[in-house]
């Protein structure tokens, strides 16, 4: 059964949630990818990560939800994008998110677990 995750990036200096993402790999591995990509990109989220690193801190990654599906990888990716959009909409009420918005689609999927903090 395939898994995917919805995760949040938090600035530990002010506990501000600034990004919601989805991934098919464990969130702490995705965070490592973000740290690497920040060196090469000037997108708003990577600019924020670079600023944090320059201040001697790294984002904290929280696993918001894990989903399981017996569908193919491509379908799981679509499910992840759909649920990512739902979480972006909900969490955007807490502050400014630096996400690029995606189009909404409808899917059925099983939600598995609750918020858990992942430390690097």
C-alpha cells in the first residue's frame, strides 16, 4: 500500500507556519530536499529557507497527515495534490503561506494519522 504525507514547514524563531506541502517520501527526507533546493532557487519559500539558514536556524517539518492508498503512484500524487490544497486553504487562515496554488480535484482516500513533529 502506497503512502503519502501532507507536511508543514515552521520557522522555529517565531513558530510561524509558512509552507504546506505533500510528498510520497517521509517528510524529514523532503525537508532535506527543500534545504538543497533552496541553494538553487529564489522562489518565496526557498528565499525564506535561505534567510533562516543565514540566521543559523532550519525550518521544522511537521507531518500533518499520512494517507494510505492501494492506487498507483500517479493517482497517489493526484490525491496528495488535492489534500495539499485542502490543508493550504485551512492553514492559510493562520498566516501567510508561501505556496503556489494548484487546481482542485475530488478524490477518495483514507486519512491515517495526526500531527507529528519531525526533527532533523
